[in-house]
């Protein structure tokens, strides 16, 4: 109890005055046990929804908080409550709060756009919708693009006997691959942006691998969908009534542009003004960006008709869950990142050596597959942070002499989130919506059979072309 009380008072003190006693965590002094809460929370996210769904659904917030305290309390006891409070405030102000505010803005704005009407699924139409979703995913986020298009796509194919592959490829392309071109597209890339990676660095350097994978998948989808379309012959009458094609909530498209401009502003406007918020340095442009995003969120709620959001099945549940889970992730990742920054002097030196060549330079192919492999089963945002910091942690270095390594980490984290239902947040959301709309989606391992057969050869080709 004294440890908890000391930590609470230190946290309150840090919020009133700069904690001069706080110092950077020396990762070389931390044992591997400090990374266990981080591993525990990620494994909980990966396994408990499958093994104990009822327990997870009702108690995921408590489970997440328990893992966060499993790091904070021992760290406060051994390193001082002041250092623990400073580390918590720093990760909150520099990473967690900006991250959640962007997701909130994209989630709210995308949830206000509702597509109306009933399309009729054909190979050309389905491929066109997947192409559109792939393109817009980098600008309204994989979650936003997925929520916007999945219901119209399923309605377009609800008279098709074979429609599972449509949703599977939708997850591949719209919920994952398409988000690779801007920090708005996928959470890992926004974390890189917060670390100092230029906004258009991803657009420039990930364009070629994204184009390669997207063209292959779209071409393969068209071939598979054409085969099933011909095989079905005359299909039953469409259960969805015909209605004019249209859109509600168009003001949110304007607000989406405002989000893009706000994020661009924070990367391009450098006034050189730093504010002290509870003793933590916050740059003025980042604070302005977050305030603008909150204003945009409020405008979206004010200007969008409730009927449009209801028609989209909009609710706050998903963003609340993400906020709770990532609060725990960002806390428990503190010691893991510190250990990785210590390089070969840290407790994870074996992982650092595995991703290094004999001369000590990064093995970019290993970075691609390690970052991607873990992103397949753990959340891809913290996985990106782990390997970003393992390679260097400095954005200028990563964009310069380690540019190919940053490309490997970015591509691996974004692309391979498609390998499983749990690799990226929209994957499970799309699966749940599809099942709600009577699509018989494959099981966890059934979906992996699809991804192993289709995606892994694509990623092998990416390795040969870009990382050998």
C-alpha cells in the first residue's frame, strides 16, 4: 500500500511541477522479466477472446489494468515512484494521447459517412470496390475504410452462393495492405510519425511494395471471383431491395480532409515553441494538432444526422475498447523499448543479433519477417515500436542510412497484420459484421489457411524484390 500511495503522490507531484528527479530509463540495467507484462497483455489480447470470450468481453479493462500495474508498481518500488510517474506521463503525452485522439477523429468521421443503395455483385464490381477501399484506406484509416465499405459489399453479394472469399480479400486489401501509404492509414505508421518519420516518407517508399502486393491480390481476386461467378450460373433473386445509390453524411468527407491537413500541419509547421505540460515537454504544433482533431470530432458529431450513424451501426464500443487496451500496451511497452534501445547491452541482445548481419548491419529481410510475424499474432502498432527502437529509435537515422530497415519494419507490420484475424483491429470487426450478415466466415485457422496460401507467397516476393 505504501508503494501505491507513494506512486500516486509522485504522480500528483509530477502534474504540478516538473519532476527534476526523473531520469531516462537505462535499458541495460533491466532484466528480461520487466518485459513480461508487455508479453502478458499482448498474449491476453491474442488468446483470451478465443479461449475465454465471455471473461474477456466483460473484464478486458480490468485485465489490461492488472498488466499495467504489474509493471508500474514493481518499477515504482525499485526505481522510485517519481521515475515511474515521469515515465507514465511521458508516454501518455508523447504517444498514447495523440494516438487515441487521431483514432477517435478517424473513427467518428468515417462513421458518419453512409453509403446507400444496393449494388449487384459481379467480378468487375467487386474488384472495383476492393480497389476503391484499398486506395482510400491510407487516407481515412483501415478501420474507417473497412466500416464504410464492408456492409455495401456484403449486400451486393448476398445473392451469391460463394461470397466468403470476397470478405477474406476485403480484409487482406482494405483492412490491411491499403493502409500502408500514410500515417493516417494504419496505427503503426502514425506511431512512426509521432517518432519523427516524415508524413510522406511512407507514401514515397512504401508505394512500390504496396502496389506490387495490391496488384497481385486484386488480379487473383478477380480470377477467383470470376470462377465462382461462372460456376454459380443463374443466382437466386437478390434479397436486398433495389434502391437508388447515394450517400449520407457528405460533410464528413470535408472533415476527413481537415484531419489530413491537421496532421500535415504538425509535421511541416515547426514554430520552435515547447510547452511544459505537467513537467513534460510538448511541442506547440503537436498540441495544436490534437486540439484541432478534437474540434473536428465534435463537428462531425454535431453535423451528422443520428439516422446516418444508426444506419451504419455506429457505436462507441470499438473505440472505447481500443482506448483501454492501448493504455495498458503503452504502459507495459516502456521497459521493453528501453531494453531494445540498449542493443547488445540489453537483455534482448539475442533478438538484436538475430536481426543483424555478421558485420552488425541490419538484416532487412529478418526485420521484415520478424516485425511481420509478430504483427500477425500481436497488435501491429506496439510491434512496430519494438522493431523501430531495436533498429535505432532515431527517426532521422531510420529515414537516412537505415531507410531500407524502416521500410522493412513498416511493410512487415502493416502487410502481415492481414495474416490472422487478430493481426489488426479491423480484421475482427469485419469478421463480426460479416457473420452478423449471414456470411459463413472461416474459423481462426481456416482464415490462416487462406492467408498462408495467398499472402505468404506475396510476402516472399516482396522479400526478394526489396530486402534481399
